[in-house]
């Protein structure tokens, strides 16, 4: 890896198209699951993130023929994790403590946008909110998640 950038700068440059091919960061972006599911980081700031994906029940469907709630949960978790990765130091990492999600309306085929932001920031524990909306602007799901920042030996090897 040639150039090592802080996660926030890395993601900003990825979004605006100025990220050099040899650049890297302390986190793995894009993540393997994000590549698999087609998640895109479309906006980023310290502690906040917006991700999008093209959801289609023909690919991501459940037995009722709508987009599976597990996919929505993964999208929310990815948005929260991306937001938190911009709010920690280079030698820190994090782990999710919990994720709760409420579903409001179905999705068949839509560009979904997940926006995550901190509700309460602490030195070690931060609580996030994440809303997922369809491309018609209607709220699909609302998630709340708690993330713990790991430091020192707890962060080693993660």
C-alpha cells in the first residue's frame, strides 16, 4: 500500500473520485460484504455516513416477495459502522454491541438510502440512529445501534 490515509479522508476521496489507486486506510474499504451486496458510500462526515444500494426483491427477496429485512439490517449496520469508523483514531477499532430495527413499509425494487448519525457519543460507547428510505422518499426502516470503541490490547489484531 503506497499512501495511507485516515478513514474519513479516504472515504471522502473515494466519493469525489480523487482517491489514488495505491491509497489505503486502517480500515478495509470497501468491505467484502458491501462489495457483495453493492453498497455505495455516497456521503461521509465525522461520525455520519450515507450509503446507498439498488435493492430488488428478485435478488434480495424473502418468501413474501419483498426485500428481506436481514438485508435492511445489514445496510443499517454498514452505515453505522462506516459512520463510527470516521470517529475513531487510527490505532482504535470497534465492535457492535447491538442493533435494533423497526420495519415500516415493504420494498420491491428501489434505490435504498441509509443515513446514520450519532445520538449520544461517549469515550467508549456511542449510540447511533439510522434511517433507511426508498427512492420515493418514504421511510422503510429505522435502526438504532450501539458501538463500542476498542483501544490498546483490545484493539490488537482486529
